[in-house]
């Protein structure tokens, strides 16, 4: 089995005010673990919609230029099954989330791997299709409530095994055993895993300044996407 090191984990974290007060930031903890395991990563503290969009636009462009690798998008935030919450109290519905991800997908012309570390994060697996296609090729997350320590241990295990070349199925099964939480799930929405490995070339061709502008416009319009 050959290792897969041609990716970096682009972390977007939006903790609650109490989380920040208690210095409870899962994303920072993951970054420390990644340094030990040799996995490249970038960290973004997104406290509102504006900084969420910046994290997915200009800052993603900067980190891609730095690493020259494919990103995995890792979101660490609070959720309730219907939406995810940001530090300032803003709520982003899964439909709005799908529009943001689909905008990135369209610029890259391939699917993206998304990990959502939040209570009921796996509810994002049912995000609607946008323009006839899923907003991601695969998603990983918990189907129920999850404690921060379980989530951190689970996702560190997932990335460690994924970097060693294991499949999503094997890595997610190990997440469950390592954390003692059987709610972690994965779902593949499109058969484009091989295409995901070509994402680096797509990134080189994408104008991510325009991507940031498109992300802003997509969110501001808040047009309910039609499921298909």
C-alpha cells in the first residue's frame, strides 16, 4: 500500500465564545497532531460569514500556493442537524453550505472531500445537488452528538490512516474504534475519487480571486437551490 501525502488539510474552525474562553479549539489540536505525523495543514478561525468566505477563497488560494497539494476541507464548528453555527451566532443552512461548496467545485471542475466535525455533521451528506451535481464527492462526519475529545481523536485517526493510503471505509471504521463512538459515517455522492487526485492541476488553472467574489455573491443571493 502506497502512502497518499499529496494533500493538505484546510481547517476552518468556528468555535463558540465559551470554547474560545476555555481555549477549546479542536482545529488547533489537530494541527499539532499533523505536525507529528507529517501531514500538511492550514488553520483558519472563521468567526462570521465574511471570514468563512475568506477562508474558502483567498486563504485557500494562499495555502494551495504554499503547499502545492490538494486540499481536504475540514470544518470544526457547532451544528444541530439543520445548520451549522458560527462564533458570532450566525447560522449557515446546509443549502447555503452546498452553494458555497458547489462554487468551489465548479471552479475546480472536480469533486472535493469534506470533513465536518460538529454535532450531526453527517446531516450535510444530504446537501442538495447544485446545478445537477453534488457539491462534494465524499463527506465524513458524525450522525449524532459528539464530544470534542471524541471528535479530535476520531479525525486524527482518520487523517493518519488516509495519509497511509487506506480507503475511506477503513479510515472511518478506525475512527469509530479509536473514539469509542460509532456515529462517525462517510458517504460518497459521486464516483470521482480518481478525479479528486487530479485536483492539483485544476487548482493551478483556477482564478481563486474570482472564486472569493463568487462565494460572496452566492451566499448573499441566498437563492434556494433546487434538489435534483
